[in-house]
C-alpha cells in the first residue's frame, strides 16, 4: 500500500523518471512553455518550482545544486540570467497549467505548462482588468431602448420618404 507516499511514479523506474523530469524542466526553462499530459505537468511543477526559488539566490552553491538537477549548462545559464530576474518579486507559483483537452490516440488529458511571467497575452489582459474600474453585473436595458426607438426611426424614415415624394 502507498499510504502517505505523495510522489507520482508515472509508471517509470526512478532513473527514467529523474531523467525525464530533468529534460522536461530544462525544456520548460529554455522554451517557457511545454505541452504534455496533466500527470507529467503536475509532477514537473513539483520538480521545477523549488529550482526556480533556488535560482533567486545567485551563488556558486545554488548554481551547482541546480545543475545537479538539470544537467544542462544552457538551461542553468538561462535560468540564472533571465528567468530569475523576471520572477524575483514573485513569492511562489511560477508555473501555470492550462488544460487543452484530450489526446486523439489514447485519450490522455493534455495540457500546457508555462512560466507565469512569460505569457504576454495573460499579462496584458490581467493588467487591463486590474486597472479598470470595478463593474457590477446588471441586466442591460439597451435592447429594450433600441427596440422602442426602432419603430420611431422607421416611422421617421417613412415620413421623410413621403415628404420627398410630395415635394416632387
């Protein structure tokens, strides 16, 4: 029984799982987003978020510790140069999982995992929503006004046509 064991083994041996998560974390850091299954994304989030927190402190020890996890010089350099500067003010929650539906072949639930500070579309929409005034939800009576004014405008248009005919 697996009482209290919170790690998802993902149907792999320990070495395969470690290598897979290391490769996925490196790809996430380099490309800022990754398409995968929901189970792998949740396991990756637990793997990569402590590394992102550790990258905020740029020391030789933290670089070596992160390299032990990632095994990729380019991703370590990218993490400490660009990513850590962008996430410096964020107190956690560096990744976002967006579900995208089900895979055609085996019906596995798919998603996109991305670094939160790098999705420009969501940053702009969140910025405009935060700066805008708070709106209350009310039923619009604009339709009733439009319908009421529509016969008047039609009648006015008919009167104008009649007057044009009379003028001729």
